[in-house]
């Protein structure tokens, strides 16, 4: 049951929007094309096993981990939900 101005199912709509946003963000980060031999951030050599396992890889493990860690902090809240659909 929704409260205030929110319609029935507003909570589920917000959950769906959060999931869809995460899926779109993940898809946009998929690499395409040839893998790089050296990281585009720090110029460290990317091991051949990583290049084969992840087609189109552009970053070494260290740089990729740093980017993923910073993304975790940014994605704590769904800011795309409308004000009316937020839980009170």
C-alpha cells in the first residue's frame, strides 16, 4: 500500500529503476574490440591471460579495482527515483 502521493507499486517501481540503472551502467562499461597490451591509465603491462579472458580489456587489475571501488561509493543511493516514490 502506497502512502502520500505515491501510487500503488511505487516502491517496486523504484526497485526496478535501480536495477535497470545498474544493468545499463554495467553494459556501458563492457569493453569491445582488441585488448590493450598496456593499461591505458598507468601503462603497466596487462597479462596475456587477462587479455584473453576479457576481450577488449583496457585496464590492469589495479586500475580496474580502483574504478570499481569508487563506483561502489557513488551508487549507494538511487537518485533517479521521483520524490513521491521514496520511502518515508
